[in-house]
C-alpha cells in the first residue's frame, strides 16, 4: 500500500509523555531541509540535541533515551524549514 505524501512540516508526536526512559519522537517534512530537534530545560538551555542535519522529506521516527537527564519539565524544540514548534516533555523516575 503506498504511503500518502506529507503535505506539511511538523512535530507529529512524542510518546510516552511523561517518560522515564525511551521516548519516540515523530516528525514530518514536506521537503528536504535542515532539521533540528533539541531538548531544552526550563531556562532554555539545550541539554541534548536529538537530531541535527539535512533530512529527506517524509515521516521520521527518532528514539530518544531520556534516562540520562534529571527528572523535571523540558521542552522539545523542533526547527525545520520555516517551522518552529515547541512541546513540553516531562521526565519522571
């Protein structure tokens, strides 16, 4: 079965959230572009870069292990093409 084309660039999902370990980050790109996904603390400091580089169009899934950072509230920051999105992520133990 053919996959439907992606018609917009977006941060699609973060699961599970809250997380205590492995987290799936899904995003979509409508065209090839430089994409970056960072995890930032509440002060805006990047604590982890999950993805940074030229990325082909389509649907993408990244596996992020949140086990290496302290419990608390973080922000997943997605920048690609002209899209900038931020989502809350809670890390628990």
